[in-house]
C-alpha cells in the first residue's frame, strides 16, 4: 500500500470537489495525492503520433486542470497525475487497493443521482479493499471545525472502522461522535410503563456494549474527545440524523457479505444516499 490518497476524476464538479477534499485530507495525514482518470480508449503517446495526442486531449486536460488548481492551493503537497487505460470500475478498485483511501464525487440525494452513483460509486465502495469517501459538490472545506461521526453496529470486530475514525478525529483535532442506533423490542405486555422499561433496558445494554468496544480506543487515543450516544431508532436513521451538522460520517462495510445478501447493507445505503456530509465507507472483517 502506498502512502497516498487517490481521487477519481471524471471532469465533473463533483469530482473536482472530491479532489479538493482529498487534497486537504492528504495534507492533514502527511500523504501524497494521486489524481486518477480512467479512459478505456487512452492511446499511448509517442513523438510521431499527433492523432493519439489529440484523442487523449480531454483525458489529459481533466487531470491537468485539477492539478493546476490544487497545486496553487496546496503548494507543499506532492501531487501525482495518473491516466489509466482501463474501465473506470477496475481502475478505481486497483487504485483503492494501493492507497490509504479513495475519494469519489457523488451527485447527491435524488433518485437520478442514486442511479448515477450506482453505476460506478456503489460498485466501487461495495468491493474496495480500502476506505472510500464520497464527496458532493458544494462541500469544500470551509475551515469551520465541528466534529466527525462514526456509526457503530456493536456486532463483530470493527477495528478498521474505529482506527480510521480515531485517526480522522485526531488529525483534524475535532471531537469524535460515536453513534449506535437500536430499536427496542416490542414488549409482550401493554402499557406505557412496560414500553418504557424495555426502552430503558435496551439503551442500558447498548451503552454497556459501546463502552466495551470503545474502551481500548480511548486508551490508545487519549487526546481524542469522544461523545458516545445510543439512539432508540433504526441504525440507518440514527446515523443520518447524527451526521446532519458533521464534517464527515464514517460507516463500516463487511468485506465478505452473505452470499445471498445485498452488497451493501441498509445503513451504508442510507449514509451514501441521504447523509448531508461527506461519507467514508470503511471495509472490515
């Protein structure tokens, strides 16, 4: 794995916003930035092939324009231009495997945008071996430090997700908001008192589990302020609401989903389609 943050460029405003976010993140983590654009028809350039140069013009311009803008804003950052003659899906997965993280542009919340994201973005985050961050246009860093959010399921190991979350909070010097959503089981009896007892027991059990999961990470990152919260609602609703005023939402994805199950669970689906902030999807065992 290379010490680099890779951003996928396609010439859109969303991918340029992703490039700006990736440049900021690369500087915070003291990494290099790689600008990747994939075009299956890319021709190898030679001194006597003006036709190839012309055919490659727009592919080169996408990367060069982004490089020029980012180099101006980040003069100390190492920026690598990367043109790949391959299908976008394969190029992005290969880039993710060699990077600390991959950053992509996302077009937003509506149905049309969801289908667009499904073509490449969802395919990539469902299969990438490293964290993938989705960034929307209009979300460039504004210098206002708030907090970052991590959604926890509390079922199974989540070390990759928690390490990414704590390092992110540490490098940004912001609090980490750890959120877990859980719906209380319906009580067999009836009445407000019975339902309240079940809700209270559910919340107390979830808090004990969260304390156990977070304890070693609090010790490893004592400088990171952590606010943990249990919400008695669906996990998907809990993380989307918690991320409403955050700088970044981080959620986990199992590397090996059930054979007959969906590639992405409902929590990840809700995050990438509805969270009003950049979303990092982190694969874990």
